[in-house]
């Protein structure tokens, strides 16, 4: 009898996921030193595996380290959003298009389940929307069997998570995203690679346009507040 596959997960693996979720949900804020002693105490672990987890999160682009100052969560920026989505646009449309042709019945069913779980979480405004959004997009890519592309795309999705949350904060963008997801999945299940490629690209471009507007509004708002304070002092 063949041995059952199993996954060996270290404490550092689990800590990386916990701290990553704390960063993505805003529990650990940007530009504030991560107090490793306090965080280790809160998580009931030693500093060694926590530091290992932070080093790995730095490799994923979520934290930065400064000599003699420690680790900090990376600030969000319009420049970073542009780069993340430009890279996703280069990889995801083609990867999803190829995967729809290669997916077996189990993988097709998994993609459908992923979207159903995402829609339910989005409708209930649950904090799990970010991970479930990643899971859905990766379910469209993984069947292609391109391991390096899948790994790079997964890391880009982690970096994009905070931007996805920012994008969905306003108006009815979650409804628009849900409609786009349904249309993408329908084309993917129909194995229409050409339409999948076009729809995935349009979906990512739509999100990027909204983020550009969002950061532009934030910049304009900051300028207005600065101008108002200057006038009040005058």
C-alpha cells in the first residue's frame, strides 16, 4: 500500500501564517516597529521562530528590516500597487487560460467551491475575504501545472491582499468583483481560453484603475488638509 502523503509544518510555518494575517488585516500597522518581545509573548512563542517567520515575510515583501531598528510592515503605496498588478497582468491571464484547458473534474469542482465560499464571505463582510479571494484566483491557475508561475503568482497575491481589501472598502465594488468572478469562472468552465485570458486581464485592470483613483483621492485629500491648515495659520 502506498504511503499517504503528509505535510510537515514547523512552528515557523504556522507563525508566518498567523503574523501574515495580522498584517493583512491591519492588526499590526505599517511604519510602526514590530516589538518582537511583546508579539512573542502575545503568541506564547519564543523570539527565534518568530524572527524566522518575519524573515520569510520580508522575502514575501510584507515587512522590511532596518539595521538597529528591527522589522516594520511595509507601507502601502500607489507605486507598489502598480508594480504588483503589472506583474499579475503579465502572468495571470495566460496562466488561467492554459489552466482551463488542463483542469480535470476535481479541479473544476474545486474552483466552483472556491468561488461559492468567497461569495458567501463577501456577502457577510467576513475578514476571510482576502484569503478566499486568493484561493479562488489560484484555483484558476494551479491546474496548468506551471509550478514556478503558480509560486510567483501566489506570492504576488499575498502582496496584493491589502490592496484588494482597500479596493473593496468603497461603494459596491464587491458586487462588481463578484459579477466579474462569475463571468470568469463560467468561461473557465467552458474551456474558452481566449475569453478567460481577456476577462482575467480586464478584471485586474479594473481593480488597478480603482486603486489609482483611491490613491489619487487620498493624495488630493491630504493636499486639501495641508492647504486648509496653512490658511488657518495665516
